[in-house]
């Protein structure tokens, strides 16, 4: 009879309902690799996954056969070329729309203001997806519009994570990176205000920014929490991990005086 592990493996603790245990364990092994640990010994893999070395070794043999892992000259294991092939297929077929739009709709419904997702395009930001406010007075940015990178809440977030803060904006960039959200008034247009938060991809890279815009008289700084929560939710949908705000960051981001969307 196979011996029962004294401590359940990570895969067993998080097994897929109705799934196959061996597949869960193999996927758990793949999940052990990361940006900081691209190559791991058998002992390290067994320790990280709480699998017996003998079990891990059998699973690694199957993963190696499928080119999902490769064994290096020093005996350590690393992700194999099969992962790169799958990533290429994924990126070629991937569309942000089905992941982004439900988050924007929920944010727009909760605030009755315009919610958008911006990505960087050179020295500009591109409005990739947007849900308009149902209120007649609103800004009129459309999907496909290019906006400045150095003005407005969404642009400031992209700039803050691009390492391009000017000397005058260095303090603002630090606050954005600490709070993971910014509330601004009158930066791009004097009559507008905006709130923006970063969205991260699976490798920890900045994927874009969620921005909520409104006439400045309708600004509610407390919406910063809703925008940051939306950015966290979208980060999860993209397979990323949203970093916690800095220890000294306020629960509600303060309005940066004299600045806006």
C-alpha cells in the first residue's frame, strides 16, 4: 500500500474538485518556479510543494517528457521550452476585453462615473476600454483616444511605474507607488478630477491602469478604495498579484492639490 503523507502536500490542500490528484501535484511543481527562483533542486521542489522526493521525481519525469521542465547540467530543474510555446499561444489569443469590462461595469455602476482602462503606448496612454457615466455631464474620452502620459491620474500612474518621474513629480510618484492609488484634480483639464490605480500582470509587470473620471465637483476621495479594489480584482483576473499598500499609506488616498485626471 502507498504510504500516507504525514503532512498533506500543497496540491492536496488545494485540490481541484473532481480533478486528478497527480495533475494537481504536477501543476503545483510548476507553480514552485518564480522570477526569483527560476531553477530549483529536487530537494527544494519537494520542500516547497511538501511532496515526497520520490513522488516529485516521478512527476518531474513526466513534465520533462512534455518539455514543461528541463534538467540543467548542475542537476537543478527549470521551466522548459513547452512553457514558452504555451505562453506564445496564450498571448496570441488573449484579449483583455472579457476580463476588463466586467470590472469597469461594476465600478461604473457603483459610482455612476466613467471608468476606463488605459495602457501605455510610447509616450502616451491609450484608452483601451471604457464605460461611460450615465450622467449627462461627464468627460467625453473614447476608446482609442491617446492621452498625455505626463498629465492626468492614469498617466501619472503609468509614469510612476515607468521610472520616468521628473524632478518635480518624484514625490507624487513615490506616493503613488506607496498607496497604489492616486486622486487628482485639474491636472489634465481644470474642470475634471480622476482616481487611478495600477494593474499588474502575471510576471509582476505593470499591465495598465484603471481610471475613474468625473467633474471635479462630483469627486469623492473615498472612491479611491473602490478604484484600488477594482485594480486588485483585475490584477487577479490577469493572473497577477496586487502588492499591498505601503505601511504608512492612508486608507483613503488624499487629493493631490491642484491636479486631476
